[in-house]
C-alpha cells in the first residue's frame, strides 16, 4: 500500500488552483525547484505521470485529476476526523482564525467575538482582514478557519472543498451632503441621483456593486472622485463633492455632514456569506465562533428591517 504524503498532495492541489509552478511556490512560501521535486517524487510514488508539457508551462494529466478528486475526499474526511477528535475536548478552548473584508469587521466580527470572549474565555479568536475575493484562497491555504466574503466574490459552481452559507443581506444606503437638495426629500429613489457626481473605487467589488446597482436603477453613474476607504468617501460626501452608496455595515458611527438615506423602490443590497473548509464546521471551536457570527448577523438583520 502506498505511503501517502499529504504535503505532496497539497502541492498538487495548489498547482491545480493557481496554475503554474512559480505561483504554487509563492502560495506555499517555497521555491519552484522544491515544488518540482515534490511533484516528481509524488509521480514516482504513484507510478504514473501527473504533469505534461503545455506550451512553456505544464498542466495536470487525467491521472492527476483522478488523484486530486480522491485527495479532496481524503482531506475533507481528515477534517471530519479532527472534528470528532475535538469533540472529546472542550469546545471553549483552542484557536480559531476568522478572515473578513474590512466593512464586516467593526459591525459584525468585533461584536460577535466579544460574545465569544465573554462566554468562552479560553477560546482565542484571531482576525485576518482581507479583500472579499482573497478569503477563499486563505481558506484553501489553511491560513484562516472561517471566511466572510460577498456572494459576488464566491467561486462559481459547486466546490466540495468548502461549506458555505448566507450570513446576512446588507442594505446599501445613499450618502448625501446634509445640504443636498434631495437630503430631505421623502421616498428617495436611487434613480433620483442619476445626474449627481459619484464617489466610488477604481476597481474591486465595491465599484462593481455601485455600478451594478445604478445600472439596475436605469443609469450609469458619473464617477467624479475615486476612493475606496469609507472614511474618505464619507468625508468627501460631507464636503459636497458628490454622493455615494454606502453599505450599512460601513455606516456605523457618526458621519458629520452626511445624510444617510434609506432608498425606496430600488433597495440595492449586497449579500454577505460565510465559508469554512468542508468537514470542519463540526469542530467545536469553529461551531462556537460561527454560531456567534450568525447570531450577530440575525441581530443586524432585525435592526435593518426596522430601520428600513
């Protein structure tokens, strides 16, 4: 029977995910030579070729695809084995790493982790702020245990390596200068702001969300200023430089000079999702932490319903 080396299998799976030997080496913090040696050793071990030339690069053979399919099953089963072993220990101890995009941290992650700390003082939760699109790579690399992302950034199709679910729906509110002509208008609609100068990022999920919401309302926003930091965006709105869409999670706290308005009819929103590696959700530490995040999300959802 083959004496399997999980490290070599993870190297193969990383190559499949990132596409090149160099990118695999960067993802695993090693050298391209070490990656090639690991893959050659794995090929000799299983007795079949796992890579074949493809232009100036290499690609996985059909045999490698078969091996990867079984690797995903084995690694998920090992996660479940760890979960069962953790069941013999107290769920209130250990370490859980949570990866989340910036606007989820203050209003969602921090309050949830405060509850975890109060109820389970022996459980350490570490926060890793990352772009919404980076969360899945961090999960795959084992650098975080729970990832919070946006539905628009989720991998397409089914991915048996992950368990996922929706956490909350985050409404998008219009940020206007307090002296704007529409600041006091009743039943403000997104399309009422079609002729305004807009403030949003040059690239990334928030630019996509803003442009898509405006397109659904029937117009293309004129980008007057480029900014991706929410404090900077709100300061520019307060100075009368333009208007912006602001997720309610990002609008916690005071915003002097800004009138945050709930939009009617259009009601744009974004969807926040959670993800964990397949089989790991049953681990007591992860279950406790994810449960606290889900409870906090439910509280925010109730508040959003009342606010809207």
